């Protein structure tokens, strides 16, 4: 039996026809904000933030360099 995928119908708020795409942020911006929020929540501790995000600490460090965070 084929597996069905669930793709919800676009809502008016996000439908390109309604001009709602302005509210959609690029994924890189969302990721950056999420990582920086995790760093704040962990008091700047990269090891704790990486663990909370479920990523390796080297991945976190690479992302912070990408974002220009020291």
C-alpha cells in the first residue's frame, strides 16, 4: 500500500496569492535566531546550548562563526 504524505493546504495568511509571503522568514534567519536564543538561555555556554539544540558543539561553533558571533 503506498504511503500517503500529508501536505496541508496553504492558509490565506501564507498563500502567495494573498500576499502573505512577507511574514515568512528565510530558514537561515530563523535558525540564527533560534541558536542565539539557545546561547542566551544557556548563559553563553556553547556545550550546554549545543546539547539543548541536539547538535554537536563543533556544529554550533561553525554556525556561530557563520553568524559573526564571538
